[in-house]
């Protein structure tokens, strides 16, 4: 792609029968040279004919051409060099060209990666038995793409997904996990790699009563329990050996930890009761005492 004194931009749809059409141009063009497309930032990055000054122009607005700040010396002044964009490493590549009457055989790279360890920080990392959720925030990464990598203590790093930062945040959710396993995660943006984060995935919840309070009680009970699956849960207060039964059933609950009030709508006679909690074929009991 080239640009020059005409200071014009054109586009050609790649579908069948595409037709060239002009795009609006704001401000003066840089000196005659070549340009490449930067897909991470939706912009053109151009170089003057002698590769001394890089320029950029956003394609999603009417912003003019602007110089691209650099922190190192450019290649020797030359013309006719080949220029390409390296998507994997977020950089422009320059090869060969001519200096005076001599043809060069060298290669140069200009990195556009401005993300640093202090600008990208982990803001969330938690796990349940069926998913891992992570978020990273960076002050200048909105719209950029990052690669999510994962490893275990037995397996090496592997790429899991490509993420796009929204409002400065990369968000990832991994459901391809096993309860009780330990996983490490990191992000890669261009040549920058975030610090490694290890996550311990808890084991799947079992069906069990975790606690009953208060116990002894003067009436209503608070029952804490865990469920391996989503479904209806029934509660019964049995008073052996007499056939006295107070039942509450049909409460739909999600998988995991839950808490319910039992006995609030019943007048319970002071006695020793058996609390029975049932979900499907699963059943657990606990001893509770009701006093005056």
C-alpha cells in the first residue's frame, strides 16, 4: 500500500465486482512512502520513502495522519524496502531496500506493543468446580486482542482463546476443567506476557447438611446445605417415635451452597426432631432440639 502527495485514501471491497471508492482524508499526508494495515488498532501505519519517520492514521474516525513516537534509531536511510505487518508480535517488518547504489539484505522490526507489566493487572481470579473466571485490566488496551494460555502441573502451555479488551478489560471463562485440578493462566499481547496466575479448582459439591442453627431452637431453623446438581429440595421435621411430621417441599435450588428456613410456619412442640433433607434419591438427616 502506498501514499503520497495526492493525500487520498481509497477502498476496494474484496467481494465479487468490488468497486474502488474514495475515503475522506483529513490534514496533510506524510512524505511519499508505503503503509501497512494495523488490525489491532484499525489504522494505517506508513513510512516515508527513506524509512526515517513512521506515521499512523485511524480508519474508524476522521483523525489526520500523526507521527508514531519511537525510542530507537531507525534503519539506515533507503528506498524500495519491503514492508509488512507481523500480527503475532504486533510490529512492522522492513526488509532489504537500496542505499545509494547498493542493495541491502537486512531486516528491521518496529514494535507497536506499549503494554507493560504495570499497565496490565489481574483484577479477578476465582473458580467453582465447573468453571474458572479471570479478568485483567489495562489503561490503554481497549480494542486490542490478547491470547489466553493455560498449563497444568503435568502439561505445558497451550493456547486456549483469543480475547478482545472491552473498556480496558480482558475477560476469560474456562469451562474445560476438572474438579480438584490446578491450572495456570497468562495473557500474551504482542511481545508482552502477563505474570502467571495459578487457580485451584475445588472439588464438586456433595449432597450434605452443613449446619443447623440455632440448635437448640425455639422455633424456626436455618439449614445450610450443599447440592451436587440443580433441583427441588424437600425438608421434613420428624418427631420419633410418634408419627408427627412437618414438611416443606418443592423449593428449586441451584447447584452448590444454599440456605433455607425450616419450621417457621409450624408450631413446634418442644422435643427432639430429625431434620430430613431430600433431593431426588439423595437424603440426609440431622438431629435438632426444639425448646420452649
